[in-house]
């Protein structure tokens, strides 16, 4: 019999160490090493395998069959529905609405005659029923159970009619006898996920694993679990706002970066078919320091407002605060505006915010952020029907970005009449027919001059 040994495993990244130490050498986190018992590796047996049949690249590749969830925003993120036999990992902060979203998806599938099983390791069956009753979903034929033992769950799943969708809430509460470790540890999470993954591949059922998140927003547990599953989804939102976003960071059967927008209501999560109108609702078009950015989330165009406040400072070191924007990118834009735009921002506090709680991570947001900063510093109000998109280089030049046509059509649909973009941006005839007046901008100096000439000062 192989001799077991003791190892110390990091609960954040899954790295193993032969001895305990305060800091994990792999990820750098402190106090994350936990002692676990690891069985010895079995002796390698040669000649026991079977010969695989190798195939070439040429051949007929059939598209994967899909089970449509019935919620357009959810289906958009998954790539058109669930693929039988796939495993999805869904993460999100506590209280953000993960269980509410999954109960609604389960009820929608159950009402179409599919067998759906919801296994909760954190709540009792009565608690799940109360939530379903508040959402008006009590009539849906969803099979519920409260369990944490993986062997019991697998035995239940193999009995009766095969399930189309199985929800495990959450993977950190699962426990299997195959791993000699406490629930929630790296060893247990990895072993439980692997057992459920094998069941999904063998039965053809789709399994959604709910995962906890760390304080920095990452899904807790070993990274190997993210590599094992077919899709990694994150449910994001701010408690101060009533909308939530479902984002795909990995998807073997669809595009990554896709986003679905939901609005939290008294009857659960409602789909938002036009998120641009939601993010622009209530904006003050007569205030300086606000620019509308025509952005992209996956393959979906989305318009958001970028707000800036530039104010004189009484401190030796000016403040630079951002919400929903990259701090390093803001520093670069400020340096370019000083070096090539002729602005003096060294003695000003700068605050930048993406309204609505959305994040503007793509470089195409540079031009809108710069326009908002110039508008706030000068006190000039930008035209309310004008939108911006373009990347700013260190030389001060405005560079073209992708998906210009989709951005223009989305802006025209919402009533915008002007678009400021890079002078080198390639626009075809179909994109010009979007109806917007294009304002090419070669560099930040031209942007500063254009704002000073065309924007009307705020009436006092």
C-alpha cells in the first residue's frame, strides 16, 4: 500500500509545499497554507492501456446541440444555450443574486418539461422554496435537495429520469470520501468538481457549479477547477445599483467577454434588452465633465457615460481617484494631455467615474475619458448628442479601434447625431449610413481645440 504523506496546500492557488510557511511562494498570499494528507502515487503500469484511433483534421464537424434556457440574456452569455454534458462555474459576491438567477433558469426549463435538479449545500429545502414562492415560481417542477456528500448526490442523480440541468450551490460546501481533507479545502473542491464533471460527461447533463469569490472578486478555490470546467461565468453588480451583469470570462462553446444585463426587481431578475438606455438614463447633459463613450462588451455595443471632475488641490500631492476605469490608464491620459494637449493638471485633483457601476476596460475609452477631463477643466459642456471612441497613444495621436460600425449604429439608435473618432478610422459606406456626423480627431491637441471652440459654457 502506498504510504500517505502530509503536504501543505495553498487555499488560494492550490500550490503544494512540503512544509508550512507564512507566505505562499506561488501566489504571494499570506496564511493560506493548510496541512492535508495526500496518498502516495500508485505505481505506473505499462502496457495496460488501449490503442486510440487517431483521426485527421478533415471531416464533418457537427455543431454542438443546445438546450435553450429561455432567458435571452443568459443564453447570450452561454453562447446560445447549454451544451449537454458541459460544466459551468458561476461566481459572484454573497447576496448579488446568484441563487435567484439560477432558480429562475431552473424554473424556466422545468416548465418546458425538462427535468431540473437543484442541490443546495448552504440552504435548507424550505429556504429555497421560500425564495421560489417570492419569485412566483413555486409551480415549477424543480427537484430540490439539501446535501453536501458527493457520493449521495451522484447516487441520486443516477436514479430516475436523466436530468437536463443540475445546479450545485455551492462547490465549496461539497465533500467526498475520496479526498481526506476538510470541506472547502483545495483538495476537496478539486475532487468534488472532478467527480461531478465525470457524471456530466457520462450522462449528458449540464451542471452549474456555484463558486464563492474572494475579496478581490476572483472565484475562490484552486485555478485548476476553472481549467476543468467548460465555461466560467461571473455575476457582478453593485448593491447601490439595481442592475446586475453576467459576464463570461471563459467559454469553450461561445465567445468570451459576452455580457448579459439584468435588473433586480421585486419579482426577481428582469432581462434588460437595451442596456445602453439604462446606463444613460437620468444623465445631466448640461453639466461639464461628462462624455458618452460608445463601447463594446463582447459582441454587444453599449453606451455609457464617463464623468470627470478636475478641481484645484490644496495638497502637496494631487489625488487621482477612479471608479470603473483603470488607474494606470488614467495616469497615462493625464500625462499625454499635459505633454501634447497643453493642459496643466499637476496642481489639480482628478476624479473619474463610469456612471452606473459598469467598467470601461477597453482602450477605446481613452478618447471619451480625455474629453470628459478637458470639459471639466475648462467648464465647457459637451454637445449632448455627441459620442466618443478611440485609443490615445503616448505620442498624443488618436488611434482607430475595432467594431466602429456597431458602435455608430448603437449611438444612432439612441438618438445621437455626432461621433468623435480617430482620423485614421476606416469607415465603409454601410457604416456611414448610420446617420451620424463623423468628427475625425487626429490627436489630443485637436480634441482640446475642438472642445474649446464648439462646446457651450454652462449657464450660471
